[in-house]
């Protein structure tokens, strides 16, 4: 049992720290995932949606701290109970998502490692087993250092986590795991290789043969059956290749201008996924940035999921000398964790990406 506890201690501690740090690098992204869980179509807890960011920061910091405390062996009873309660909740959440197919990505490892709902549930079940070993073997969790040293390590980890969370929220994630990172080309991200795996479907054909129903299963071919065709049910049994970028559009009045605009040598995108939630003071600086960019030969466009009425009101209020295009809100949230944020592109390749607190770092 002593050795099992040590193995479990290392596995659980390291995984909690890694998972927490990945999400701590992008707490805003994790908050978007929590909003998805809180939505009426999933857990139906809409009153928690405005608190999603605060809950996100709290959860990921707790995740990191618990991993650190477990590794150093500090406050084992408190640590193991906290880990057990947390993993029980996460296991329920991932099972619910997988069984009812509600949330296709749990966000357990942010955008760094994508897991299917059932993979997430399996991961949590394995962690639950390790944590139960720790729970029943608490007496074997011996502190590595003195109480004073452990307090210092715990406090340092907490302070570092808070400062790091504050930094990435005021700027952008330190490491960008998304397909819209700097130097990524959007057209290439949308392309599908010629040899990409294709989806595989199973077809269940129903026929009436001699007064009885028969089902014939094929992968697409119409079966040769001496009977009356009733209907066919199609099921995807294996997904095909999906490009990293598969939902990117730049629409205006129902027409997609993405292909045309991504060929621009000098393009500036002002991105605000929801104008109702934007930092309005930042648009005063946006107007200055847009003016400077235009003077240096750049085409400037706005991209939002908000209505044209709201966009036009914003243009009039802040004297913005560019038009807004419509893009899916989830896509815009993925592109940049800032509302508003600015991208500078050359023929579809992202050269610069900044938070509204860092507009002064843009160079044209």
C-alpha cells in the first residue's frame, strides 16, 4: 500500500498541476467552456453564467495548489478530501457530457490536448481510482519538508498562480495552443489534405421480404434484396479528418468574403465577439489604430457576432472608419481572448495579435 500511495501521489499531483497550469494559461477560454456547461441546453444553470470567469480562475488555481500540496505531503487529510470531492464532481460532469453528448470537449487540458467526452470520462475514472488509493492510504502520505517550508511552498504557489492568472487575463495567453496563433496561416488551417481520412458510415437498410422485415447492413452500397424497400438509417461509425479551422467566415449581407480578404497583403482585423460585452473605452484607441493602419496602406475590417445595428451605433459613437463583418461568436472567442482585440495579417498569415491593453505594441 505504501508504494501504491507513492505512485498515486506522483501521478495525481503531476496531472493536477499540468491540467491546472494549462487552463491557468487561458482562464478566459475555460470560462467559455463553463458557460457552455451552465447553459440551458446542458445543466440549465444560467444564474452561474455571469460568474463563469471567477469560477474558472478559482477552480484552476485550486487544481494547481492541490497538486502541489499532494506532492509535498502538506495537510494530507484536507488535500485528499478536496481531491476526492473535485474528481467525483468532474467524473459526473464528463459522464453526463459523454452519455447525453452535450459538450463535445470538456476543456480538461484546454486547447493543448483535445479529448472526446468518453476519453475525458475514462481519464477521470482512472484518476478517481488513484485518489481512492490516496484516500484509504492517507497515513502513508508523509510530508517531504518541515511544516514551515511546506507553508512557504504552498503560499508561493498560490501567489504565483494568482499573479499569472492576472497577467494572462490582462494580456493574452502566454502560450497559444489554438489554430489562430501568430505565424499560423488561416487558409492552410482550413485546407483538407488529399489523403485525409474520410468519414465512414454504416447503412441499415430495411426491407419487407415475404411479409417480414429484414435489415441489411452495408457501408453505402444498395443491397441486392428480393423484397420491398422500407427505409434506411445512416450512422457515422468513424469520423473523418476535420481541419483545425473549419468554421471561419467573414460575412456581410449573407455573402462570405473570407477568401477575398485573406488574400490581402495588409489586413487589420478588429475583433469583438460581442459588442454588448466589449470594453468600450478601448474603441477610442481602436479608432486611432485603424487610422494609422489605413495611412500605411492596410485594409481595416471589424469582425463581430453582434447585429449590424449595434455595429453601426459603435461606428458612429467612436468615429470608426471601417465596416463590420459577421463571424460566428465561438470562432471569434477562439481567435483572440480579448473583446476587442486586433490581428494583423499578410495573405492570411497572422503576424500580430494583441489584447486591447497592448494596442501600443502594434507595429505597421
